[in-house]
C-alpha cells in the first residue's frame, strides 16, 4: 500500500475559515491557473469559533496550507502545485497568520478501483463527485505521482507514502492518512 487520502483535522480547538477571497479560477479541477492572482490572498477566520488555525484547509473553494507543509511537500519532490501568498485574519483580535499559501493542485488522476470501493447510495457519476463509503486506490493508475486530486471525487487529496512519511517526520500536527477502504467522502 503506497497511497493514502490525506486529511487535516487540525489540533483542537480548530478555528475554521469563514470567508474566502473572490478571485478568478477554479481551484479544484486540476487545471493550471492562468489568470493573475492578487497576493496576498486574505482569508477571514470564523470569529464565533476561536481556536488554532489548521495546517491545511481544503474544504473551501480556495485551499490553504501552512508554509511548513508546502516546504515539506517541495522537499519530497511534489512539483504539481501552484502556490500563492495568503493571510489568515482573525476579525475579532486583528491577529494575522502570514505563514500560509493558497494552493492549486495541478492534475486529476482517475485511479479509484470502482470494483473494490464501496459507494454511498446510488451514485451514477464516475467522475468529480462520486460519494465513497470506502475508497480503494488502483495504484497502477497513479502514474507514480506523489500528490494529486482524485478525479472521481475532487475533494480527496491523495498522497504517496513518501509524502505521509515526510509530514509525520516533520511533526506537523493534525494530519490523518486513510488507507484502502478507510476514507469516505
């Protein structure tokens, strides 16, 4: 087993992002962004839910990661990500976290083993928005990439064992790596 779905649940209590900047481009479709992106991109944290910002936010339209995560990914050879300077701002305290990057993963990979995976409900789609109860990756279709979005469910960020080991070795808190049949989404 070499591939995992990477999730960052953060260190509790986690403060979520409430507001994402409006910029051109679709950040979850695996294509290179070609329009100019204003930097830094400013994200507003949820003032009603104070806590610690996570190392990685990927739930919103523009995903964000901390600089140490980006450095770790670069260090293991991940080269299919566009990075843009970002700031996370707490509207109540005025505190700003400037050690973040907005990021765009270039490339979608269709590698879900649809026969071995369990689907939720009666999903008729095979690309983009499949709901998995238990995802299994067909490693023969990953092209040896270290990190990519899953074409069948673009909310899933799939990483190679090498990435998992590097993040764990760096001691970056909050990451969970789901193996075969463990991730649902």
